[in-house]
């Protein structure tokens, strides 16, 4: 193991030189005695600061060290260090033309390794001798590192990939921490490295859903599932909320489950700010990545001897590990356990709603047109009946979760209040012929007696007669009444 506290080579040389000439500085020799003292020091044996072997130094060398230290009153040890080379930081073996080619090559292929850059530059030099002599691989590598041209991971050539690369080029990356407990939660899925045995006799790779508090690093809830859907996400997130309270904001990536309508609208109804990370930028959710390393390195490592691992066993062991070890283990950065830091606050969490309120919150809201003939609406290819009091509404608002159509609700468009629960149309039951009586409106269903000609038509007839014009038509022969023919 390397001891980082051990002085560097230049420091060790400076300490040795000062130990040799230091006594001359502490007790300066009298006139004419300097050469005698220098010869005495030259006759002594010293330990080499690098190899540790015995070594001697000449009189002239010791004399030079003495005057270097004597001229500097503030820092004699610093004056005895080796001087920095004049050409330090300058790569003379690499010509300006090759530097320009290398910079262009890096701009086009940032994901290449130093070795790949060197090999391609070597091929170009061999093809064009006018480029000069190629420097060594180590020189090429030093040049790239000195310019900050590190190897970057490959970004896809998509709008999101280009945006992520531009952000890394233009903006610095900094660590952050929420000021309040429950001010920011992180949520993410992770594909486990172990497979579980299903009751159907099949192997499947489970996914871990973890919800972490940013400030305390507390694992609010961790559970393994077999899929990554909005239903799974809401199932785990609802448990985290009921355990720890409602957070103020939640950070996720741009997965389909995270941006599903049920998820986004549910967070909005619960007044939770939904923050999405930039595509292809996992560093923005770095605390999750640190947690996955511990989950794999400790929990799953302790399950290596379990050959027939099942999902219930995996979830049971996960809960025990999270609550008894992870949440109670001292964190190296906060110098507190996640549980103690979570309880210490300051806290901005809110009281968790009950299970029914959470289920109503995480639903999608859509508008439908009511079919007037039978008072139903269509949802996912199925017909749902609208209660009688709302049969006059043409456009209605419904709320539902796509994975659970047993709970479909009619809601008020403006306030979002739940008005009634909708049930699917039961065609076989409706075949019995029994029908409920519709509620009566302001007009009776019994038609009134005939009132003759309509008022508007009477007015038009009177206005036309007032013009004095005869009716603008000719009666057809043979259609006159018999009395008129007899006359």
C-alpha cells in the first residue's frame, strides 16, 4: 500500500540538503573556517533520499547548497529544492502540424482512447512523410491530457444526445445537496445482477425500485419487481410516501414509466415538483448510482450462496438490509447515519394521504363524449355507464389508471373533484328488459294539447298580408276544391 503522506522526491532531496548545511546556518563558522567545515561534511556518509544507499557529496556541491540556503532567509528548504525545468509543460517532440491534426482528430472522435488516437496518427504520418517524425505514445498521451482532452463516453447522434454533450462542454458539473429533508427525492430502476426463480419454473432478472432522500441519503423504500411500468413505479412510490411523508420534489430520468400520464398528473395533484434529468446524463442522479453500487456489492454479494433465489426472499432480505444496515450505517460525507440525518431535519415533508387518496391522485384524466342513446362512454374499447343525474352532459371528464379499469371515476373538469364512480356496461344484465325511470326535467314527458299555428308563422303571415301582394304562386289545375268548380 502506498503511503500518500511520504514526501515527494524533490521534498526529500531538499530535506537532505538542509540537514547537511543546516548546522552551518545555525552556527556560522568564523573567518577562514568555512572550508574546514565543508571538508568535514564532505567526509561524512549520507543516505540517498531515493535509494537509501550510502552516498557522499563533494565540497563544491555542499558549498553551493550552503550559499543557496544562506541567500534565502524566508525559506531555505525551498531554495534547496531542485529547480523546475525550463521546458516543463512544453512538448517539443510534437510539431505544430501534428498537434493541429491531433486536435482535429479528437474533435471528430472524442470517444477514442489515447492508444487509438496514437495509432491513427501513426498511420497518417506513415502515409504522408511531410508531416515529420511521430513522437512516442507517452508524448501523445501527455499532450492530450495537458489540453484536457480526456476520453468521453459515446453520445448517440440524437437531439437528446447532442444536448447532453453540449451541456458537458459548456457547463461544469458540481455535486449538490438539498437543504431540507424531503425537499428532493430521487427515484430510479436498476436491473439486478442476480436472477430469481419464478413459480412457473422460469428465471427472470428482477428490477429494483429505490426512492432516496437527497439530503439524508435515506432509502425511503426499496423493492424488487419484474417489470418497469408506471403501475410498478406508483406502487413503490406510494409506499415510500406512506412511510416517510410527501416530498416537495422528485427527480427521475426520462423513462416511459416516469413520464407516463398517471405519474406526471399524480405528482401534480399531490403538489410534488417533478424534475427530469437531461437525457444521457446519469451524473445528475449520481446518488442513485452510489446506492446501486452498495446494493450490488453488499446485499446481492451476501446472496451468492442462495441458488434458488425467489422474488419474495429477495424482497424480504432487501427490507432487512435497508432498515438494519444501510439506513443505520455512518455515511462518509455527512458523518451521520441516513436515519439520524433524516430525523434531525430540517424537514419540509407533508403528511401522507391515505391509500384511497393516493390511488385517486395517480390517475390519468381524459375527456370523453357521452353517447346520448344509452348514456355511456368508451374507454380502452369498453363501455362505461354514466349515472342518470349526469346524462345531460355532452363532454365529461374521467379519471382512471390504465392498468386498473375497476376504478374509473367521473370528475369535475374545473375543480377535479370526484363526482361518481363509473362501472362497465353489463350487457347481459341489461337484457332482462328492466329499466330505471329517468329523472324528470323542467318539461313534462306528456305532450301538451295542440296550440295551432306557431306564433312566428302567424306573424309572418300577417306581415305578408300587410304588403298587399297576392300569394306568389299559381294553383295547379285540377287541385281546386269541388265547391269552387261548381261556382
